[in-house]
C-alpha cells in the first residue's frame, strides 16, 4: 500500500473486458434517521459497472446525474463476476465523484458473506504476488492451479503460459 493510501484494504482492478454490469438499489436516509427505498415504495435501480474491489469495499461507475445519489446512504447490489456466482452485497455509500454525467461511487461493505470476503482476500493476495513477480522479473508465471486470480487475469505473462 502506498504511504499516502488511506484505504484499510488493498484493491484490485477489474479488467475492462470483465467489467460486469451490476444493478444497485439506492436507499436513502429519512429525516428520522431511518433507511428506506428512494421513493418509499419501489426501489430505485441504477445500472453500474464494478471498477475495483477489496475485502472492505469497492468502486462502482454509475451513469446518471449526481443528484440521483443525494442523501443515499446504503446500497444493495448483486455482482455477477466470474468466480463470484451472483454475489449479494450491501454497503454504505461513502463518496460520489462526478465527471460529465459519470459517477464513481465509493462503497464500504456493510453486509457481505464471510466466504465472499475470504475469496476477495485470496484474489488480492494472488494478484499482489503476481505483481511482485513481474516487478522482480522472475520467470515464474501463474497457472489456474496455483493462482486464484487466474480467471480474471488479462496479463501478458499469463497468456504466455502453455
């Protein structure tokens, strides 16, 4: 982790061609402090793309105006990423960064199955090991038998593997 990094958990990028669409349900905080769906009856569903993930949270790219996310505190989503089998996640929206109608959402996990969190940690460990090997120019390359990030990987070193 970089010295200026404020995140508690390291993140891994999701390869552009694997950036899976997810659907998020926005929940707002009412004046009495309770959390509810955006209109009180029907969930407000927004398409988004998973950009990166860690054991503690994720970044999503969503389309639409920033105002849609005003007062949103919590989101529910189902991520359909290879190896995650429609993971159900609940998280707190910690920030929204806006640029030209595209919103980057920072989400801290609030309710995630332990099995999913462990799987994310294993992916991050193997991804980090690979980055170290590449940085040190070590000859070893990963295989599907030794690397849990293998199915998500698009690195040239993997593609050279027989």
